[in-house]
């Protein structure tokens, strides 16, 4: 006997473990083999790390509330973990994935069985490697359909299409990563943006492979758009077509019709496209939104083709969409600031109103004095080594996972003193800031949260080194983005303007350059949950922290025990 109604299973988690023990075979089961696979892009062939030889990787298709088993077999030469981005994993951080936060990596030759537990999510998410920079090529979509007998809160689209945006380096991305660690300077920017793995017609040797989306006039298509890129926020648009956003991070939104969207790494956006123009070929395109002054970025444009069916002669070169200029912050906030959760009877917004914990954290790019290796100079500004921080703590990975250390009450591999406020108040968004403020403190500090406490966190950008937009991502929870603004957060004035009615529910949110956002969530998921900037250079430099939500009193409010095959360090 095997229950396929996972909504029920979720409620009966104790029973679920029992079923597992007796080898419940009916859970949807995937096998992901990590291996090097030759791929040709930009006129040359190189071996990239893939899952099952696919780039982008294979999609997971599930229904809301299901549990999926994914066996990961590491046949590559790098340490590996997988993360199910935006999946809550109730009480089960063992299978969340970030290396040295919730698990030690799966070593080359090793394997690990992930249990991916869907609960509230509905829409589009994605999975990706969470070890070093391997997620550049190890990622794929997660499509979460409504439960049987329920439907979308919009007319059923004719077809659904994942649109996976990514970044491609001509060199091995792990070399780029190692050079970043060694040099202390900024990473090499990617050589191409990709749409479903292809850079498109504006790049050499790409015409053959360009992704084409065939459409029939009069039909509506659901685009499941994912930014799987490493270091670039992106603008995305389709020539002469508007798209209507209906979901973000697997949570429904009020329909928002726009000429373009902005999507940072980590984010997923569901949007309806009506094929309502004259039959032709039209480019869809993605290009960086990069607000940091003097910050190098990949300024190329990826394209794919929207191709109407029927008999006609397409224009010799398809029209390109007008994308906002690369540093157009006004265009970015005009989109992100207009997002609202659907907040309907079936999909209510449950914004925490009575707060227990109020936190403010700066998010900064920083520098350390050069720690010279073989007398080489550091490539950061003025010979420094670039870093990043939250509340002036530059996060350092421990050598065993924080979850393991916490669960086993082991050696103190982390401190519990992540500050609730910036240690120093200054004009965070001033144009010029004194250099003394630029050096953070290295540390592995976490913030403890009481079970079911309601948390507000204000993320305040600073202009240390270089102000720019930061896509901040929280594991294990989605959060309501209740407010945002430019300048310094004002705790007396700004909360008066918060949207507590229908703010969007997200797992990743872009904090604008020269500004802040306020998010709220209920800490109702016991576990160890990473929070970090989803630009991988900032993640690597330490713009990260960890929330530990304590167990509640009843067994149903506590961590499930670790799996037997949990990889050791
Ligand atoms: C990074 O870019 C520099 C300059 O173009 C080049 O010399 C170097 O080989 C690149 N590094 C990697 C790992 O691609
Ligand atoms: C974009 O790249 C081109 C080279 O392809 C360069 O000439 C131009 O200055 C770059 N623009 C920006 C804003 O970096
Ligand atoms: C955007 O970049 C251009 C140069 O490419 C610059 O002139 C302009 O001031 C920048 N705008 C903002 C808002 O930083
Ligand atoms: C580094 O420089 C110092 C002083 O110039 C020199 O004595 C030392 O041998 C150098 N070390 C290496 C590893 O090159
Ligand atoms: C430092 O230099 C030595 C001798 O040239 C070399 O063997 C070693 O790999 C270098 N270390 C690094 C981290 O580059
Ligand atoms: C580099 O040094 C110069 C001169 O001291 C200073 O004006 C500038 O702000 C420094 N830049 C950074 C990023 O520290
Ligand atoms: C902070 O810096 C900004 C930008 O330079 C400036 O407009 C603002 O007046 C400053 N605020 C305070 C309180 O000094
Ligand atoms: C961060 O901490 C370092 C070391 O204590 C200190 O020098 C620096 O001024 C602090 N910066 C900020 C912005 O708090
Ligand atoms: C791979 O993971 C193991 C276990 O944590 C660690 O000891 C080793 O240094 C890692 N290797 C690399 C290349 O990071
Ligand atoms: Cu960032």
C-alpha cells in the first residue's frame, strides 16, 4: 500500500517515515548522474558538468504536496550537493543541500538520496548544485502543478514552456572560481547569456542551436522563466509582445502585464504570453541589469525565437525587443515594486502582523587587506582582496556542516551571535564612505529563531566599495516583501507605508542599489536555513548568514532524524 496523496502524507509525516521504512516504492523517483559531458557553444567544445548529460538539466514534474526521491550519483571530479531552490522541506533540512550549511558534500564517486518534500509551493521553482560554482551547468526546472481536481487561478494555457536563463563561460567555470579565490579580484564575467542553454543568433556559431518556441496565433502560453545565471540580474522581453506575470517563486500573483521583466539569479517568474501579433518570427531576449558603477558584467544579449506557425514569409531578421538600459534601476523597481500576491480566497496572503523578532542587516561589498600568496598582489581595489558581508560579518564556511554540528550538540563550529542590528550606524547609502568602514569581520555566526516566531528582516544595501542590487535568497521559507525604498531605512516612517494586505511571497528578492527591502516570515520550519546573496561572487565572498529555527514542543514540530546515508566530511 502506498499513498499517492502527498498532501495527506505531509500531515502524517510520522507515518510517512514508517512507510519509507517498509520501502514505499510509489514515490516519484529520479536518478541524477553527475558527469562531464562535451558541449559546443561559441564555436568551441568543452566538457561541462551535467546531470544525465543534459544542459539545462532534466526538469522535475510534480504536483503540489508530493514527495520526490532523487538519487544523486557523483561521477564527476568535484564535490557536489543539490539544492531544491524554494522548496520548504518541512522539518527536513537534511535534504536542503548547501555545502557546509546543511550537509557535507557528496565526494567524487559518492552518492546521496535526496527527499524533496513539496508542501505549499505551486508554480515554478528550480534545482541547482550548491557546491563551489558548479551550479553554472548543474541546474534544471521544477514544475509544480496544482493538486488533482484543482486548477490554475487563470485560464488554462495552451502550452507550458520552461525558459531557463543562464550564463556560459568559454573556460571551465571551476577555473574561474579558483582564480576568483586566488586573485582576490572580481571574477571573469561570463562570455554569453543563454536561453535554454543557447546564446542565440547574436553570437558566433549559435544560429543552428538557437532556441525556438513555435506558437499558434490566438493561443496563450505559460512561460516558466528561471534565472539560473551566476552573477547577472537580467532584463527579459519579447519583441512586440507584452507578457502577464501570474506567479513568482511558486506563489501566485495578481496579473501584471508588462513589456519587460527583471529577474535576478534564483528567481522564477510564471508569465502568460498571448500569441496575438501578426505571424512572423520575433526575438525574445535577455540582457544584464547591472547597477554597480565600475562593476564588470557580461553585456551581451541572448536571443531565442518566437515562431508563429502558418504560411508566411518571416522578416529577414526578426525584430528585437527594447530592453531597458543596463543600469536602469528605475526600470527594475518599476517592475519589482508592482508585484502583488494574488491574495484570493483560495490563495490567501498570510502576512505576519504581530512581530516577535525585528532584525536589520546591512548587505555590503567589502575588502580585506591582501593575504598574499607567493608574493602575488591582490586584484581587488587598491591591491585589496574583495569580500562581502551581512551586518559586517563576512561569512566563513565551517569544516563540518552547521546542521550536523547543531543536531549533535558538537564542537562549537559556529557562534550564535549574528547581530540583530548593524554594529555601526552610518549613512549607508552615502555617495562616499570612509575606507575604514570597508573591512568586515570574518566569522561563522548564526541567528537563532524561536519556533513559530514572526520575523521581520530589513535588508539595507550599502555603498561600501560599490553599491549595487543584491538578490537575497532565504532557504526553507518564503517571505513577504512588505516594503522597499531608496536611501536608509527609517524605522519610524517607513513601516507606515508597508503593504500588509497583498505583498508578493518570494524566496529571492532584489534589494535595489542605494536602498532597502523589508521582508516578513513566520519561523515555522525547524532547521538550519542559509540566507545569502544569489550573485555567486557575493555568496563566495561572504554575503551570507544562517537562521536556525528551534524545535517546537510537539514531535510534529521538530526536525526529522538524519538519513542513514548522510555524507560525512
Ligand atoms: C580570465 O580572464 C583573463 C583576462 O581575459 C584571462 O587571462 C584568464 O585566463 C581568464 N581566466 C579564466 C579562468 O578563464
Ligand atoms: C559592452 O561590450 C562592448 C564590447 O562588446 C564594449 O565596447 C562596451 O564598452 C561594453 N559596454 C559596457 C557598458 O560595458
Ligand atoms: C548608466 O551608465 C551610463 C554610462 O554607460 C552613465 O552615463 C549613467 O550615469 C549611468 N546611470 C546610472 C543611473 O548610474
Ligand atoms: C616574497 O617576498 C619577500 C621579500 O621580497 C622575499 O624575501 C620572499 O622570498 C618572497 N617569497 C616568495 C614565496 O616568493
Ligand atoms: C607558490 O609557489 C610555489 C613555488 O613556485 C608553488 O609550488 C605553489 O603551488 C604556489 N602556491 C600557490 C597557492 O600558488
Ligand atoms: C583606493 O585608494 C584611493 C586613494 O587612497 C581612494 O581614493 C579610493 O577610494 C580607494 N578605493 C577603494 C575601493 O578603496
Ligand atoms: C546620506 O547620503 C546621501 C547621498 O550622498 C545624501 O543625499 C543624504 O543627505 C545623506 N543623509 C544623511 C542623513 O546625511
Ligand atoms: C566592521 O568591523 C571591523 C572590525 O571590527 C571594523 O574595523 C569596521 O569599521 C566595521 N565596519 C562596519 C561598517 O561596521
Ligand atoms: C570535498 O569535500 C571534502 C569533505 O568535506 C573536503 O575535505 C574536501 O576538501 C573537499 N574538496 C574540495 C576540492 O573542496
Ligand atoms: Cu549581492
